[in-house]
């Protein structure tokens, strides 16, 4: 059926181009096929079997309250929302995050559409959303709460009743269990932070339906930008599928020195963290009896190539999550496109990414690629 629809779209495209000529769909059949691979959007909702409260309304509500509650931080100084501001693309707009101890090394990630990701954090230090969600609570450079204090923190007014309703009374003898439960409620909430159809999605849907009139509403500069994205830019090598991310780790040529004498080891450190973590899909806190996904950690091997690689980010909602890259070093989407256009292969720190080479884009091509990237946002 899909195949037939594609043929039909191709045929209509051909006829349309002959008849109308003017403003229309610029893509050829190969490019249309490539566009179809970035949808449909939104993806079907799937629960998280490792999190028994995933999708449960009471857990989503508890997670929402916890997310903006300073009770989970040492001295009541910070909440998740201090850095992940819901009114600001769930980020802070800073190059790198700031907490009571000063600046962190990395850019605060927006929290959109995380349910489909395989690894979390720029370095993929967690293999589940709940494990990633509990980390900032105990990290000394983030909310810095002593894990033993979680049970006390949960006695706080509106939290207590809701927590007990879902998980039973917080047991001060089982701090890791309390922490995992809090992570699961937070994850249940974060799973609901999803975004709707973008101009690109409407274009893609129209192409799939063979509705060229509707497809032609998508601006021509964005269409030309898509051609570069899926063509000579080779961006789809990593930014694949409906999320525009393969959820894997690469060196995109962003310097990984934090200071002249200190590097951000990226995925290398992420693997170390995963191998030492008690909060993984293979561990005791996964609620999935089948331990689905445990293989991800079991198959990990330390490799030199992981140094300075970071998870391919999704490209949805970029207009709300500047600045860009793991260290927030690029302020605008134009800066990102210029980065890929003039990428310095000498600066690449791994051997693996032979795919990237300077694109030498013209001014118009640059503007087109930016227009395409902007069309992946709902506003
Ligand atoms: C001090 C600022 C700060 C606070 C507070 C904070 N975060 Fe973050 N968050 C970050 C930064 C920086 C990253 C990137 C982390 C990394 O790669 O090391 C991040 C990453 C994440 C991610 C991974 C997103 C992805 O795309 O994989 C999740 C989920 C997350 N935070 C949830 C939370 C939750 C839940 C809380 C509260 C319990 C919280 N954060 C508190 C700064 C913060
Ligand atoms: C080899 C895989 C790969 C290719 C090819 C690739 N990217 Fe990326 N992209 C990444 C990775 C990895 C990052 C994060 C790098 C970092 O922070 O150090 C990234 C970051 C980005 C960001 C910033 C997103 C954010 O939230 O910070 C944008 C925008 C982007 N890429 C667009 C593109 C475009 C446009 C192309 C094609 C010209 C492209 N990418 C090609 C892997 C790739």
C-alpha cells in the first residue's frame, strides 16, 4: 500500500510539474522517499516496561510536582525546572548549565520527545529515562541531595500523600529504592513532554498522501535545505528517522577541551558510568521481569574511539533550545550550519567519522539549510 502510494505521489509529482510549473514540490522521487523516512509524526506511544508507573496519571502528576520542587535539592536551592525551564524549551538558554557550585561543563538538554531515545545524557550515561532523571538529585554539582535524605524530602506536604499512594511509605532504610521511585515518577512526567506536527511533518504527510497542492505550501527554501540535508550534507547519516537522531555517539568536530588541560571524554565517561551504575536496565531497580534492553549495557565495550563522542541530538524544536552542541558553543542554527560547512578535519579527535567533510556551502545554501532546520519546530 505504501509502495503504491509512493508511486502515485511520484506520478502526480510528474504531472503536477508539467501542468502547473511554478511554485511546487522540488524533490525528486528519491528525495521524497528520503523525506518519508522522517515520519510519521508523532510516533505511537509506548510505555516503558522498566518503569511500572510509566503512563499512570497519578505518577505523571507526582512527577510534575517533583520537577519544580526544590525539596529534592540540598538546602532547597534548585529544582529540575531551575535549569529545564518549561517556558523556555525545558532548558536555560545558557552555554553550559549553572548550579550552586558554579558552571557545569555541558549544555542543558531540552527534554522534548525523550520516550523514544535509547541512551540519555550527551554521553549516554543512562540507559533509561528514569535512571537519567534521578542522577541530578544526587550529583554534587547539581542538586546535591544526600541520598539518605530522600525519605525526609518526601515528607514534604503535597509530595507525601502522592508518593505513598503510588509506592507506599518511603523507607528510610532503602534510600536507593526511594531514589529510583522518584526517578520513575519524574520519567512518567517527562514522557508526556511531546511535541506536535511541524511544517516539515505536514509536508511529509502531504507527500505520502500524494497531495501535491498541500505539499507545495512548504516553503521552497526549506525544500532546498532538505535536499542538502539528505543529499550532499549527509546529515541523515546520523540525524535519521522521525526523531532525526540515531541515538548513537559521534564526533561532530566540536572541540572537547573544557580547559586547556581538561577534556570532556564524552561517551567514554558515559560507558564508565553505565558499567558502574546500580540504576540500569539489567539491575535490580528495573521493573521489567524480562529485563528488556539489558543487552545494551551487557554489550558495551570500552574503546578509545569513544573519547570525545556525544549522542546525536534530535533536531526537533531546535528554535526553542539554543545554544547548541554539548558545550553550547554555537549560538545560532546559522553557526551550526557554518560549522558543518567549514568543518576542520584536523580537529576531529576520532578516526571514525569519515562521513563529515567541509561542505563549502554558498550563502543561499546556508540560508536554505537553516530554513529547513527551523521547519522542524512547532514554533
Ligand atoms: C544545574 C542544572 C540542571 C538541573 C538542576 C537539572 N538538570 Fe537535567 N540536565 C542538565 C544538563 C547540563 C544535562 C546534560 C547532562 C550531561 O550530558 O551530562 C541534563 C540532561 C538531562 C536529561 C537527559 C536528556 C536527554 O536528552 O538525554 C534528563 C532526562 C534530565 N536532565 C532531567 C532532569 C531532571 C528530572 C532534573 C531534576 C531532578 C534535572 N534534570 C535537573 C542540567 C540540569
Ligand atoms: C557523524 C554524525 C553526524 C552527522 C553526519 C551530522 N551530525 Fe549533526 N550532530 C551530531 C552530533 C554527535 C552532534 C552533537 C555534537 C556535540 O555536541 O559535540 C550534532 C549536533 C547537531 C546540531 C545541534 C543540535 C543541538 O541540540 O545542540 C545540529 C543543528 C546538527 N547537528 C545538524 C546537522 C546538520 C545540518 C548536518 C549535515 C550538514 C549534520 N548535523 C550532520 C552528529 C552528526
